[in-house]
């Protein structure tokens, strides 16, 4: 059989959802993630240090208008996850968007999507271990321990959990999410009570007067809201984890739509609702970068021990993020390795059906982060956050481009779209890509952080090109092997 005929046969096999092609990287996984794990992974992905810690500095900069920034970014983040969710229902895969990029865009698309995602999570992992070390040093018992030692311990603990089995990952993420959700629900009840009873806080009476008497809804002007957009997008950077986790569940077609549909109200309730309440309780100028806005509020209320409680919560959020990053990059790298676009060892799995090769590669970058904590303990966090923001924007753009190609194939009758769909395609994808591109452009207006981040784009592009030429031979070899299997089967 010729190569063209083989490809035609392969395309024909994709016209039915039940006959959708399997990703070679999906073989060998267990199905130990339950419905409660997936649901809490979805919640945990929507709640992290971006809210518990980062909202303080963003409130100070943007004022109450931060709620609008969270709402706008939340809508586009939902579109990304909804597009990914549709492709998951079409064909569940632990390779997730990398697998879909490969099917609908070709190996170059999968290569770019996968390595941008790795860039995001490897840098986020360094930020997480840095944050964990800083949060741990909040308690006097740990202040004498060097920051790099605490970062190394955190990495070792979470790495160990990930390598044991996916069930342990799911349990760890489940309880991390429980802690985060319980904290936010408690705050929402307390905040509503304080506003309803007009209970004075630090000499201020809660209500709309807090906003009107302290610079209005947008005290820093429109540009202040624009400057926080990059950080707000980063705050949603783990939502796509639902698509990766679907490959290790027994009923992904049933669980994923439920998890994805619940994201919108979670974003509205936890992010937008929390910012609105914080704005009604204290002037935005009172909140500050480097301190959780919840700690600021409760300390003004004179609640004893709240600093310890909230520090434990943000520590949990950072551990959860590190846990998720090791999990997801392990699966993504294995999918790439099976096609030749990632190092061969990242395809290896242990007896517990865990892709330990990819997890160890991400952890290896984390070890470099430990060194960064040793050399530049004060600057480590900001350095890696700048780079990771490029990674997540690049990943989200690739998800939407892959979905556009998916819909185009469906219109030609080559694949069948499931009933769970991204609404208003292709307008939704184009609008989301345009918004993400706009966020990148507007980052130039922030010379302290955003402009430096954009200057890294040419460096990343050159590294991707060099990597592609280095991997091209292995990719062709794997493609020939797959073609040989297909023709032999015929």
C-alpha cells in the first residue's frame, strides 16, 4: 500500500467517534482517577496562588476593576477549556492537546504545543518551590533553614507522591482542593456577613462607599487594569489540567463535560465574588503585593492566628500547583516521546503505570530552580513567572488553533463533532486567540516586567527551531514505523 493510500485509510477511520485513532502515548495507563478526583482537579485548577496571594498586589494596582479583569480573562479561559473538553469527548487522551495538535495540525503543531506547555510548567514548578520555601519560612521554626534547602525538600516530597501512582496524585490534589475551597467559602460567608451588618473594619464601614470614597471603580485608570492582565491570565493557568486527567478516568465522556461546565460558575463565585467582597470591605490601596489580601483583611479585623491559617492555605495552593505540573508534563512528554519530538527516556513508565521519565525531566528543571534559589533567593520567583506566562499563552493559542482545524475537518466529514461543543465556532476561537495576542502586545506597556518578558520571545522561538531540527530525524523514524505497522495491518 502507498503512503497516500495509507493516509487515506487512516483519515477514513476517523469519521466516527468510536473509531477515532488512539495515541500511541495513551497505552499503559491505569484508570484510577474517579469522578471526585476529576471534579476537584477542575476546582483546584481554577483556584491557586494567583488568587490567594497575587490578588493583593493586583487589587492595589487596578482597584475594584480587578473583578472585571478576572471576569474577562475567565470567559476566555472557559472558551479554551471548553474547546479542549470537546476534543476530549471526541477522543480521550493523556496526551491531551498535544495529541489533538498532532492529529489536526501535524507533528510541528504537537511539538510547539508540547514544549510551550513544558516551558510553562517547568518555570511554574520553580516558582512553586520558591513560594513553598518562602511560605515555610513564615514560621520561626524554619527561618534558620536556607531557602534552597526548603525548596529541595518540597520538590522531593511532591515528586515522590507523583512517582508512586496516579491514585496518590488524585488523592493529594483532592484534599488540596478541599482546603482551598473550604477557605474561600468561609471567607465568602464572613465577607457577606460583614457587609450586611456594616461591621467597621480598621475605621472603615463596609459597602459601596468604600469604592466611591477611595478613587472609584478604577482609581489607577484604564492602564492599571491593562497592566494586571498578564498576571490574571497566569492565575487561570491550570484549568487545562482537566483535559490531561481525562486520559486516566474510566468514563471521560461523562465526567469531562460536567467538570468543564462547572468552571464558569466557579470562576464567577471564587474569583470575581472574592474581589468584589474584598473591594467592599477595605479600600484597594490597603492591599499590597507579597501579602494575601485575605490576611490583610482578617488582620485588620484583629482575628488572631489568621496569618498562620492563610499561610498554610497559600502553602497548600503552591504544593497543589507543583503536584499538577509534575503530573501533567509527565503525560504530555510521554505523548511527544512516542512520536519522537521529546527525549526517548520520557516515554518510560514504571510498574505503577506512571510515566516517570517525563516527570523526572520536569523535576530536573526544578533542581535547577533550587540552584536559582541558592544564587538569587530574592529574585527567583519573578524571573520564572515572567517566562511561564509566555508558555501558558502559547499553549492556549495552540489549543484554539487545533480546535479550529478539528472543526474544519468535521465540516469536511472527516471527523464527527460530539454533542458537547464549543459554542459559536469559529468566532470563539478567533476572538480568544486575538485576546491572548492583545495581552502579549499590552505587556509592552509594563517596562518593569512585561517588556522584559516579551524580549524573551525571540530567544524561545530560536530554541524551538533548533529543537525541531534536532528532533526531526527521530520524528520521521517514528512516523515511518507507524506507517509500516499500518501497511502491514492492511
